[in-house]
């Protein structure tokens, strides 16, 4: 518990109150899940990223490879 409290930066008294009342926010639950199951959290985020990328492609929110390379070169000069 101490490790989770430290990683979430939730004060101990607040953490135990939320745990007793099952009143963690969705963001807090996600953060705790990432701590308890880092591999599953990584896979979830990867799948979500792929799903979002597919939606971007379908919606035409893409850039040509050469345009990206040119933009990076401009930034580095």
C-alpha cells in the first residue's frame, strides 16, 4: 500500500478514505491499475493508440512522410 500511495501521490489518509468508500476517480483507478498490472496497462494503451491511429487514417488526419521529414529538418536547423 505504501508504494501505491507514494506513486499516486495521494495523501495516506485520503487514500484509505477513498479505498474504504470506493470513491477513487476514474483517473486514480487507472493509475493504480497501471501500478498493479504494468504489462496489461501497456497493452491497453498500445491497443488504444492503434485504434486512435486507425480512426485518424479513416478521417484523413495524416501527413505525408516527406512532409514530416521536411518539418523535422526545419526544426533542427
